[in-house]
C-alpha cells in the first residue's frame, strides 16, 4: 500500500483517542478550576486562557446572563473557581447589571457586639460573620450609625482624632476607610436607593443641629452637598418613597422641641418641601422626654410608610392622601426596647422586619420576625433566632 493511501486511511483506535481528548478539553473549559499561589505565569490544567469568555462554550455574554440568575450567596464560591470569575465578581459588574434588570436580594447587616458585624440572608436562613473591623478603641466604643448603599456598608463613628467612616465592601469582603462627609455629623436621617444615599440633618462635632444634607454615590465613592432642609433637626429618620427622600421627626435647634413636620426632597428639582404634621402621631403617645427616646422607627415597603411606635407597641401605616396615621396591629411578642433603642424596624424587600434581642434564663437571644404587609393585621413570622448579646446596636439592609 502506498504512503498516500495510508495517510487517507483512518486508524479507528487513533480516532477514538482524538475524540476522548476533545471531550476532555471541553470539560476542562466548561468547569475551570482555581489555582492558588504564584505559578510563574504557567496555567494549571483547567484554568481558562481567555479572561473574556468565562465559560468558553457559552461565551461571555451568556455566561454573565447565567450568573445573574444565581443567588448572590453563590458568588463567593464562583469567585473561587479561577481568576476570571474572581475578577468579574470583584469588579461589581454583576451587581450593576442586576440592579438594571431589577434582580435584588436583601440581606440584613447588624451588630450586637461592638467587636463584630454579622449578616443574615433571609432567603436561605443563613448567618454570616463579617471580617473584624480594624479600628481604635474610641471608635469601637463610640455611638455609631450605619447605612448600606449598593454593595457597601458604611459605619459612621468617632475616633480619638475625630469623625471616621469605615466601609465594608461586599465585592472584596474587606473593610477600608471611607471618604469623609463634607460636613461630619451624627444623629442624622439617612436612606439609600440603589447606588445612592442621602444624609440630612443631625449635629456636628460641637453639638450644633444641622439643616445641611449630602448625597453619596457608591459608584464614585464621593459626597455631594445638597441644598439645606427648611428646618434644622437631629434624631430624625429618613426614607425614600416614590423616588423622593423624606425626613420625619427629630429635635429642633432649641434641643427640646419635638418636630412633627416632615420634609420631602425632590431628586429632580433639588428642592425641599415641608409637610406639616407628617409625624404628629409621635406627640400623641410620647411620654419619654425627646433626648432619651430613639429617632422614629420607620420603614417603607411598596412605597408605603410604616412606623413602629415603641411606647404603645403598635405598628402604624401612613396614609399619604390625607397626611394621617392608622394603627394596623402590634409588635411581635419578643420585640422589646429601651425607649426605642436596641430594636431595629426595617424594610427587607417586600417584608417588614423586627430585629431584637431578649434574655431567656440569663442567655441573650436574637430574634428576627417578618411580615409581608397586606390589608390585614400583622401576622409576624419568626425567620430565625440565635444566641447573641441582648442589644442591637446597629442594623441596616443591603439590597443588591
């Protein structure tokens, strides 16, 4: 047989070996593995060589579309597959795309211990511990406020040398020092909407009560000064309703008067509008002098404002059409507080939640109760419990 004829004859055994090799390559490219350490530029078996393709058989766009459908609880495992996935997760691109197409999961971030922050995923009932915040003892023991914006958790407090903001990034699972406000403050109203947040009022480091406001953009990490509110106030609370920012309650510049008016900030016109008697229900029931009571416990679900009246253990709903409040039901059984302190009342997606702690036979127990608002009285469902300190210092909800 001539050599040319031999070249055209396929060896069945050789053909089978080639087929197995091709199948092996496909498996390797679909399920890349993650290698740790410095390999001097050499790629390990299974590590994709194309950073733009992620899952090579699908292409980058389809790969990302698949990842968007997963729970963000899975993103940590995905980031461990290889450097391509890790870079994608840490870039924040997935969360920006999720925000655009309306995929949002809400986790609760809180601390009952000054030394550590924790998170709770209500979808999977999973508790998580955040890395320890490296700060000085003054910040650790000072009064703090917290706010989640996009994929960031901001914690506001005071160190020995002055005000400080620490920032936790969901993308890197690390703490860093955040950019300071243009006007440092405490006891302010705040709320977030997607990747932005607004802070208003509060008091400065000398105790002066403020009317100023600032907007934070988590994409740029910068603060923008907004027009001043109509009335200066501290110990107030903030919410977003129908895309507008509202400030309710608070204490006036005389440091005694409890304000019943609210204010609305229009994001388009950049103007404030006063709403008389928006929080007048507080005066009807408030027996505790203003300095010792907490700021209003308020939350918004489906653009409806709710308030937790700690003195009467009642939940109330704001009727925007006639600027009034109606009582809709009571607190969960174990939702105790010290004049509103130590108890968190928050919106978590389509749910209202109470996060509070109580003692059982000398042991502190943390309890999370939730209710999806409807036209009936609240029926609180216990989402989770765990042993913990018996006081909730800070609590915020991150939706991304």
